[in-house]
C-alpha cells in the first residue's frame, strides 16, 4: 500500500494572492509557521519553517516553483505518533532518515476563488510511517484552514493554539 494523501480547499481570493501567502515567508509566518519561516519558496532554495508545536526549525528543500501554479517541496519524513499539544514535538516524533515530497497546486476558479491542493507522498510502508503520514495530513489540513481564514478574514487561527 502506497502511503500518500491529498487535501484541498477553495479560498475566496485570486490565485496570485493565495500563492504569495504561501511563497512569501513573512506571510506564511503570520498564519501557519507559528515559530516563523525563513526564505522565500523559490526553485533550488532551502528554507526553514519553525512551529511552536515542533520546536526547532525544519529545513525544507524547494524542488520546483511555478508562480501561481505549483510548489514542490521535500522535507524530512516523520514517523510515529505526532505529539500531543504541549509536548516537545521533535522528541515525540522521530525524523525517519528519508524525505517525503509535498506538492501544492493553485488553480484559479471561474468564480474568482482559488483551489489549493496539497499532496504528500514518499513514506515507507510501515505502521510508524502510516502514523506519521496521518500527522502530516492533519497538519496540511490545518494549514489550509488557517490560510483560508487568514486571507478571507485576517484572523490567525493558530495564534495561541500550541504555546
């Protein structure tokens, strides 16, 4: 069984605005990377994302960026149960020693909204990897919710959620 998932959301903003909210580290830090993001998402770059629920910056390899269409990333696969809120994430959820691939696509819809899809794949076929993939699926679903509420209403949904 190949471990992979896809989540999606429609956001009531033009595609360029939605894309920039993900690619620009200052914007990403306002609603998703609760500990901050460093570096713009550009092909070939290595950026860092830090989260209060997973202390310590994660290196993120940017494989491909097609403005307003697609972002492809690789980052360390985590295996095992994601930590509960308040635990130190890195201790509870181990780096498995390989990477997974995240593909974000952005599609302008006829009604002016943007469809954002996030897919992640590449986990080993083990119980620990399955648990890790569930955690990432949860995280990307939260990211889409936070992106939507941030762009449409200016609210940081994750503010105070983890710290």
